[in-house]
């Protein structure tokens, strides 16, 4: 005869009143960690967003009036056998994100303050001042536009891990757009000849050099597929336009124009992109190698790469005249563009994707 133990109900909601499997453990045990031990990032992020396929066995608690569920795997054309496998490479969650953003802001504030105290802006080459006004002032709108696109996209990710990666990406973008805006306003106060902090918007809206970039950013903003937004931002726009302008022009040309402050501000965006690129590559690689849907995903991503890649090539080439504007021309567009193509080719090769014909050098 099998011995049974009668169930004794617990009439208390106090912590520790009931004993159950794992109640004595100081670690969450409802998920399988990626590594040997669960990370703090996984504890704070995994399964925060529910899923009926995992722990929400009663189905979605809330739905939209038309019957659409709270979250849906159909909100992207990509498919996955298990969306919950994804982990962000940078393992960033709320606390670490705020801490990093605060550190970056402190670094920029100190650099700008020290530069202004020494009168650095008064020594900028006059042609360079115009570039800062018109073209760095225009570029900040691209960063702001992408931040809006990513903020919208993050709502539709199927898991909290994906949403967090996209949301921190959006946060870095809007922070950098703000950094550029405040920086240009600050140094404008110190330039004897005057500084037009508003003309950048005019160039963004009207200058032929910036219209293909604007078109690409607005196209990304209009996408309905959240993963396509994430893909187009980090795997197409950034290597072909963002890095091209930031690294291939500003970071290389500034010092020869007596400007040692702007590269410090812009360098923060380069660090942001390395993290965002690593996260995006991890997610797309997971989907390309999916045992069931990998072939479908690869074809889909190739179509996205060709669609947005052609637009990005046009945007990049239309910016070429900016490289001829500085008095001392230490940065050359052909070298910067070739580096951008090499960058995106490396990304495509790692993911098993093919570049469009427009990217042939």
C-alpha cells in the first residue's frame, strides 16, 4: 500500500509560509540558463513578458478588441522554433543600462566643459564650423528618426529579451541625438563669428546631399515588421551611412580642423553601435540557423538586405561632397566608402547573406 500525505492548505500569504519545490533556492529555476549558471541579466529579463507556450498556460489574459493577442509571433515575417533562446550579447538590463548611459553622459559633459574652458571652439577652422552647423546638425535628425523607429519596434518583439535589446538600442540613439543637439548649442556660444544651431534642420529637410539619407530613415520608420526595423537599422544603415559619416568623416577629419572635442562626443555612438551590432548579429544568426525555419529566414533577410541596401548605397554616395568641404582634406570619401562596404560584407558573410549588386566596389 502506498503511503499518502494529506494536503494541508496554507492560510497565509506571507513569504515563506508555504514550502514547495525550489522554495529554499536563492536562484530562479523556471528557465534554462544559456551558460552553466544563470546570469543576473537572465534573472531580471527572461519570461518577464509572458508566453502561453511557456508559463501562461491559461492563454493570454488580455487581447485587443479585434481578437489580436497581447503579443504575436506573426508580427514579423521571420520565424523561430523558439524565440526564447535569444540572449543579448551585452546582457544589458535596466540597472546596467542606466549606469552605462550615465557614465557616457558624464564623460561627454566633462570633455565639453574642459574644451569650452580652454576656448577650444574659438580655434576651430571656419570651414569646419560650417560643417558642424549644417551637416552634423543634419545628421542628428537621422539618429533621432531611428530612435523613434526602434522605440515603436520594441513593443512588438515576442520576448522580453528581444524587446530589451531593441529598446536599449533606441535609448542609445535618442541619447546621442540629444548629445549632438546640446553639444552644438554649447560650442555655438563660444564661436566668435556666430553659430546657427537651427540650420541643420533646414539641410536635413532640403539639402540634396541629405535627401536619400532622410528617405532611408523615413522608410525604416514606416516599416510594420519590428524585426525588419532592427535589421535595417543595424545591419544596413549603420555600416553604410552612420559609421561612414561618424567614423569615416568626423572622427578622421576633426583633428586637422583644430577640433578635438567633437570626436569625443561622436565616439560614444561608435561604442553604442558595437553593442547594438553584436546583439543584432546574435538574433539574426539564431534565426538563420534555426533547424526548421532557417532557409525561410535566410531568404527573407536577403530580401531585406537588398531592399534597404540599395537605398543605403544611394544615401552614402550622395554624401560624398561633404568630404571635400574641410580646408585640410585628410579624409577621403573613396577610402571611407570602401571601408563601409568591407564592413557590411563582413556582416553578410558571417550571416550567410548575399550583398546586392549595388554594393560591388
